[in-house]
């Protein structure tokens, strides 16, 4: 494996990489902070209740309401079908 980096030693190459990393960090450091702030804000809105309902809490509440409505409608539907069946049976003389 060729580890020749031109005329630079391993230590010089390491120093160059460290310097490049510092330059990159300086250039993108403020963008990184902005991105992390936005991600944290998104997480708070999705999952954390901070005075207002989070999106996750709203989804949970709507899911519970929907389950209740489906249950009530199932009971009403079953009762209605039972009454209709009983009426048809008595009219037919069964």
C-alpha cells in the first residue's frame, strides 16, 4: 500500500488535516448551530408539550376519539340490524 504523501511526513499531513478541519469548522460552524436549533425546534413541536399540544399529542387524541366513534357506531349498527332482523322475522311469520 502506498503511503507516500509527496514530500510530507505523516506528522505534517496530520497537521494539514487538522488545520483543514479547523477551517471547515469555522466555515460551517454557524450553519451547524442553525441546523441543530431547527431540528430541536421540530422535535419540540412533534413530541414535547410546552403549553400547547404537540403534534404527537394531537394525533393520540384524534386516534382515541376515532376509536370511540367507531365503537359507538358498531354498537348502534348491531342494535339496528338486530331490530330490523326481528321485524322481518315477525312479519314473515317466523
